[in-house]
C-alpha cells in the first residue's frame, strides 16, 4: 500500500515538471538565439551553429518527452522509468548550456562574462522553480550547467573570471539548498492532497457502503423514535409490507391493527432486544405474511435511548420451502423404488420405506448401522468396486446388480442409478445417493416372454405338423372310404376298414388339437351332438389311466353349433386336469343338461343353453388361485405349461359361451361349460358312406400333394364327375383359361389353400374370378385356423371343406356348390 502511495505521488510530481517543458524549451531557444546574436562577431559561426543545434536537439527531445507523456498520463504508467528519462534529458540540457561557456564565451571579455553569469543564474533559478517537484530535478540541470561555466572561467585565469567562477559555485550550493527545500514543500503538499483525497474517498465509500447496505440488504430495516413513529426505512421494508415509502415514513406503529408485534417494538424503548416470529397482517395493505422481526435500542450521543432499529424478514418463502421439503421427503419415503443416501465413507444414513422392505430392514435405526458393502453379495463384489470407481471418476453409475436381503440372504435383482450429491456452492462431494428398481417382476416377465416365444415356436411347428398330418389323413381316409365301397358289408374286411376309419378320425382330432394349440382361430361351426362329443372325448382322454367317468346325459339334450375339434379339446383338457387331481384314481362325474333362459337366473347369457359340468374329487384349488386359473401361463404343476385352461376358456368364449369353476380344498373341483343351444338336428357320427350324392360335370382339383390329388380324383370320379388335376395355382389358372377358350370351363374348382413355394388358393381364386366371374371355387385346407376357412365367401369362394374329408362330405359339398346352396357343415364326421 505504501509503495502504491509513493508511486502515486511520483506520478503527480512528474505531471508538474513535465507539464512545464514546452514553455521552458521555448524560453531556452529564445535565450540561446539572443546569446548567439550577441556573440556573432566575437566567435566563429561554426561554434555558434554547433551550439544552437545542440540546444535545439535537447529542446526537441524534451518536447517529444512531453508529447509522449501527455498520451500516457491518462493511464497508469511506470513513474520510475519516466523519472529516469526526464532526469537524463535534464542532465544533457544542463551540459549543453554549460558548454555555451566553452563555445561562445571569449576569454578576457568582462562584459560577456557577466552576461553569461546572469543568463546561467537566471536559467538555474527558473529550472529550480520548475524542476523542484522532483527531488533531483533541479540538480540534474543546474549542477552540470553551473559547474561547466565555473570550470570555463577558471580556465580563463583572470581575476574577474576567477571571482565570477567562485561566486557561481556559491550560487550553485545556495540554489540547490533552496531546491531541496522547495521539493520538500511540494512533495508534502502533494502527499497531503492525496491523503485528503483518500480520506474523502474513504468517507464517501463508507457512506456509500452504508447506503447500499441499508437499501440493498435482503431484509427490511426501519428506524423509529421513542413514540413508535417510523423515521426511516429501506426499500425492502416497503416491499415486504406492500406499502410505499411515503406512507410508511411517520407511521405511528402504536396504532397497528395486528397487536402481536407490539411487545417486540416496545422492548428497545425499555433497553431490551425484541423478537417476534409468526404471521403478520399489515395495516396499510392487504399483505398477510410470515415474518421474523428483531428490534434493538437506538442511542443518542449522550447514551440515552431515542428509539429503536427493527430488522424484519419475510419468511413466507422459507415456510413454503419447508412445506415443499416435507412434501418431497414424503414423496421419497413413499416411492416404490428404493432410494438410499450414504456418506462418502459408505455409512448409510437413509433408506426409504420401499428400500427397507426390499432388503429386509425394519427401521432407520437398523439402516444407520449398515454400510454400502453390507448390501452386496460376496460374488457381486466386483460390481460394487466398478460402481465405486465410476462414482469417483464420473460422479455417476448406471447398471444392474443384486442386493442382499438381510433376513433371508437371498439375492434381489435391481437396476441402479447411483450418483454423487455435491455442495451447491462449492461443488464438493458431500454424499452418495442411489435409486434402485426391483427387477424381480421384470425378470419373471422376461422369462415368461421367453417361454411364450418358445411356445409360439412350438405352436408354429404344431400347426405345420397338423397340416401335413391332415394331408396324409386325407389320402388315408379317402382310400379307406373308397375301399369300403368294394368290400362286403358283412365281411371281416369291411369291419377292419371301419376300425381303420375310426382310427383315422381319432388322428384327425389329434391334428385338430395341434391346430388349436398353434393359436387356434375362428371356430368352423356345425350342428353338433354334445352327447357323442363328450363321451368320446372323455373316453379318449382317460384311455390307460386309473380314473373312470360317470356320465349323466339326458336323451333330449339339445344340440349346439360348435367346432367339434376345438370343443373336443376343451373337454379333453378338463378331463385330463380332473384325472391329475386324483393321482390315486377315482371317478369323474360328467353331467350334461338343458338350461332354459330365465330373467331371474344368474347364468351368463339370456338364451337357452347346454351346460356341461365336470367334477372331480381331488385335492381342490386354493381360493387365492381361483381367479387366476384361466390366466395364460398360470399353473401349479411343476411341468405344466399354464395354457390348457386358458386355451379352453378362449375356445368356449369364441363359441359365445362361458367357462366357470368352483372348488373346495380337500373336496374337489367342478368346471362348468355353458354353450348356446342350437336348433336343428345334428348329423349322426356313425360312419355310413353308402349314401352319397352322385353328380356329373367337370371338377378341377388343385393340390401340391400327389396322394391327395389322386384320392380326390378317384372319389370324384366315383361320384360320376370328370376330373382335371393341377399342382399349384399357376397351373390351375392356365388349365382354367384354356378350358374357357374351348368353351368348356370347369363346373367347380377344389383348391388347396396353402401351396408351399407356389401360388395358393387365395390368390388363385382371385385370378380365376378375373377370367370367369361365375367360377365356383371350394377352398380346402388342413389349416382350420386360417381366417379364410371361416369367412371363405369374403374371399370369393363358394364352398369350404377341411382335410381330411370323407366321400359323403366331398360329394355333398360339390353338390351344394353346384346348386348354389352354401354349406355350413365343413368338417368330416364319422358319418362322412
């Protein structure tokens, strides 16, 4: 600070001395020219010219110094460097003027000697006045000038010259003493001016600081006298109370409506500090705020109390923040994710409710006795170290790991987002936080999805197998029915063929179950006898088991409109479940009955129904599982797929019916199937191929399987039809187009829906209808779950038949299509 003070004084001294240089140099040049003119006839012109040039050079140099200093003086500058430059030029100037005695003063001329003495003395005096602001400013010029003049006089050796030289030395000493005194006075004056300026600036800054502090402080400040009248206040005070300054100044606070702050206001008048915290209702405005008020006494110079000073703070926002913090704390505490906070050394001091439940801790006291490493399994220590390194390096970590359940020791899979909590002001880490989400349910769902994908793959495979089986069964079933035409009905061969036909029908039902398993589809319905379907399906399901069925089926049981294969699968699944519930054997009671719709009846649906109940006497189903038994993948069996009952439920629902369950532990379980009743008679399931519809005409058969094409041709030819064969849709279109050109188009086209690697029936019938809008196509497939099979007319077909088909079914389907009577029954039965 002292160095800065000295530098400031030196800079001011330089401004004084350098500021006088222009006038000094002009005077110097004038004096030099007068001297040169005076001695023009006494000394050589060369000496005069040389000296004039030296004086001019010094003057110009000092004027350049002035110019440069004038540009630099407005900015902070290095005073020491400028001082050295000034003194150097002053010395050079003094030397030049001292050399005037050598160049211009001839020896023995008393008049010129006196003139030169007067000039040197005058310039020394002037320089002393102008240069004394710098300590050595005068010395720099006067000493070389006077000393060189005295030296020249001494060299002349005259009495006058010697006396004058001696007097010059005395003058030099005298003027230098004066110069130092003058410098001291100037320096003191400058220093005093700076000190006064600094004191004034300090006082000004102090006042400004107090003003800024008073006005800009974040709290309200007010002064009041001993009569409780406000004498001064800052802007924040008026903002808090919502009233302008002119209203607040002079306000008598003894008249305030809200009396709650009166004790705090009167306390300073009694020599005490006052405190109030709470709600305040303003008198001069409608403001209702929460305030924190502090009051202190205000004293006169003699020490007596003249009033008080109040400091008021609006804590409404703080109160709101505290409320928000409580809300946030409640949100964290009740979050379904685990949220934990630990110190930097790993001591856990907070874990929310979900977190405590997830890891098996009962309260915060238990939590505070744990460290972060206590939550990790030994085999997951590597993951914990990785998380710590990431937090140290990047301040965050995301990943999956496992937590240890403190009570069971079992692992809990979690997804973790850990991060460092930093101080808001310094940015330094202060804690570690982690948000963890339980992945147990997600992992279970992923496993179920993987399981579902496997089942989907199996379903696709099952559908393909069922399609191939149905193609083979078509050939087998067709050939058996053809062979029966040539066999003696009373012979052994015919009986064997009938047994083979029944076995083929069973194989068809198995294939249909595979198709239903492979996602099913819209059921292909026909009028069906429940009695025959239930007894045959139950017998088939229990074949080879130690469980038997007890049937209760009335003779007048109504028929239903159903897909025999799908409904058979429902009964089959329920019978198998009932048998599994009785591993020691027993009897399953199967009861069928008609239910007449009644407005007061609680049964689902408002139409007449056929009800089927299947009751076992097994272990029963717990009540908590009853609502889940129809959910996909739900099973209590170790090797169960969880699809049997959900598939049965879906099939019954697609038939417009309802599937329900009742169970009691230790007593048994009963499943109820309710199906809408259908009018009309069901075809007999007994095989009878003797009656079929003969016909005539040309039938085009399209199928990729040679065996199927051959048996279909022989069956159709046995009816009296002419048959053309095509391997795929492209060939069928070509044959049909050629027949159209000859004027003899086929009367009907029997088309396989799916042709691997070729055009199938869906595209082919579209192209054929473009050729012949009256074309009568019949779609045929082993895939009963294809939507075309249940909505064939929407795709341009006139009829539908499912593989495998019998002689009678094929003949009636062809007959109905040719007679423009669409058939509703499309599945083969034992009756053909």
